[in-house]
C-alpha cells in the first residue's frame, strides 16, 4: 500500500522528524477552579515580544500560579494568567508595574531587552528571565465578552513589587504574609493618644480610563 508523503506549500517548510523531536512541548491545559480575586505568586512561564493587532508593540506574558506560596493556594497551582504589557504612553502605568514586579528599571525595559530566535525574552538588563522567575500580581475573575469563558486576569495594573520579607522567612519562621493587612495577623499596640484609631489602607493603584481603553484594544487571545 502506498505511504503518504507530507508536503508543505513552501518546500523549505516541509516537516521533518528532527523538527518534531526538537519541538517545544505544548502547555498543559489547566482544568482546576479559577482562583478568587486576590494577590498570588506566579512564575513567568513565557514572555514574548509581540506586535498586537493595533500595530503597537509590547510583551505577551504567560504566568502560572505558584501554589506553594500559601496552603490555601495549592488547589490553584498552575492556574494560568495571560497579560499584555503594551509599550505606549497610554499604557505606561502597566509597563511601570511590570518592571517593578520583576525588579528592572524603565531604561532596561525600553532599551535592553534580549530575546532568542523565537522572540522569547531571555534577559532584561541584568535580570535573566526564565520559567522560574517569580512575580506577584493582583488578579480577578473576568472575560473578554459575554460569549467567552471566564478567566483570571490582572486587576488594574495587576503586577506588584516583591514583598520585603523573604519567602524563606515566611516558610521557615511562619511570619505574616507581607501583602496582608497587619491588623489581620497581629493585634497592634494602641497608645492612649491613638486608642481605637485604625491605620488607613493605601489606595489601590488604578489605571486611567484612557489607559484601560488602549490596553483593551491590544488584548488578543493567547493562541
């Protein structure tokens, strides 16, 4: 019986056995529940330089939730969150938040991003970007339109600077979560002068309506 010979429109695009063997493994679909809104620790599984449908350039970021940070997060381990970091003036707040989250300067983001042959970011300034690079972000439940499935997405600018307390200290000594309100973990000492007073929480960083509108125009499905 005759055997099939696979061909491609372009001769140099014909698939070979070595192409298949060296291909990157696909992403394992996440089948668990969506995590509730809040702050989580993630690993940067993929950061790619992208030109979006609007013609603007930026980074398409895939993060996977690191369930080892807190016991309550273990059931959401591996939950994906896609984010577009668009390099335009209108989205400057998102770019700043992303830079702060991974610990790089704005100058490095704008002029010192290194990629491989597939446009995947490997280094920003002196910071190496790998699948184990840790980042913290505030997420919420949302969807692109009424017809699409629910997904996790950034809440506002989303990305947050790493907590001051080291992760090792949190795990070994059981110290309080640096992102939680201090009043929830330890009763503060009250002075006579400030008896009954509460420390006001800092207002969350919100992107402007103009920034959100521009960022929404650059949103694309992850695949």
